[in-house]
C-alpha cells in the first residue's frame, strides 16, 4: 500500500525539553488515524510536524513522497487540509472570512497582493457549501466557535486535498453540530482523503477511523489497528483512570469507573 505520511524516529526538543521522543507513525493509503493522549502529551506538535510548521530536532517527516527539508513545504501543504486552533491563531482575526478561506488555495496565511478573482469566487462557493455565505465579509475574529470550525473546514477543502488533518475539530460544538461535522468527516474520508484526527473524546472515533496512536509524554505507548489500541488497559494507562469501553458498531463509548 502507498505511504501517505511517515514520521520516522522523531525527536522534538525545545528549551531543553524532550517534547517528542522516538516517534514513528506510518499512515498508508486507505487508513484513517486518530491521535490520542492527555493534555500536553505532544499531539499538536505531531500535527505541526506533519504540516511542516515545525521541524524535528532529529528524524524525518515524509508526506506524499516528499521529505521535509528537501522540498517546498508550501507546495506539499496545498495537498493538506489543516483544521486546528494553532493554525487559526496564525491567521489574521481582522481579515474578512472569504479572504481567509481564499488563502487556503495557496498555502498562505494571508495575502500581501491582490487576490485572484477565481480564488475569491471559489472561496465564496465553499462558504456557501458550509451554509455560511452570509458571513463572507465578517472579520474572522468575530465568528462563533461553531462558525469558525466550518470556516476552517471550507478553507481546508479549497485545494481538494489528499490529506485532512484535524486538531480537536469538535471542541466547542453542540451535540447536533458535532454529529454533523463527524458525518462530513466520514464522507470526506470515504472519498480517498486520508484523515488524521486529534481528539480528547473517544466517542468521536467514528467508524471511518481504522487506526489509533496513543501518546504519553511525547512517547508512543500504543499504535495500530483501532480495536487493538483502544483497550481498557491501554486507556487506563494513558489517562490514569479506570475505564470501561462499549462498542456500538465500530464506534467506542467510554465510561469512567
Ligand atoms: N515550541 C515550543 N517550545 C517550548 N515548548 C513547546 C513548544 N511546542 C510545544 N511545547 C510544549 O510541548 C508539550 C506538548 O504540546 P502539544 O501542544 O503538542 O500537546 P497536546 O498533546 O496537543 O496538548 P493539548 O491536548 O493540551 O492540546 C507542551 O507541554 C507544550 O508546552
């Protein structure tokens, strides 16, 4: 099977802190991965490395056959849709929503030149797809959490990416909006897009997901097929609380004992 994304023996050290140690993750075509772990375990750092916003102290990151450090990261990023608070914070809160979405087409964080008319029209069409056309001219920073999530999804889909990386996309969503977003993720993943998903909520691991990696203090403690990783033993170890899992179809539900 074709390799889509590969982190090889990654060490990430900042200010004398070993934030990731010896992390290996191989994601192949047809697989969809969830990254789990407690606050501060290193999940967002893993995603930032996948997007080339951070570079490892040691180790190698390969995305769609490109090795970071030996390729134009911005070109690779056009093939990755990224939804995260950390990316949101890199965007300009004062820019109108349509413009923020249009930047997704070019892998920019903001425009310093005139925006091509075609990109403008496409951005507005994407906004219409997530049913937020009425917000086109509103500044990004004024959106509600739910609107922000949908705008980030619209931005991520501008390039029709091969990979969709999502960092806690359901945080702040009500139950209805959460289930709708998860439905969208299920559909997008079914259409040849490889999904990588970070969450704190195990019930968000919808049937689409095939694999899970469990991180604790920057080290992988379990990785592989979903049912093999999501065991009561592994989760109790990662979260330090006794847990019962009940599977409903291919979706796990958690009870803390
Ligand atoms: N550039 C950096 N310099 C210093 N420390 C950093 C840097 N980037 C991340 N860290 C630290 O690394 C640790 C892991 O951060 P990360 O955001 O990856 O965790 P996380 O698992 O996503 O956490 P959460 O679930 O709370 O979002 C944190 O303690 C964070 O403070």
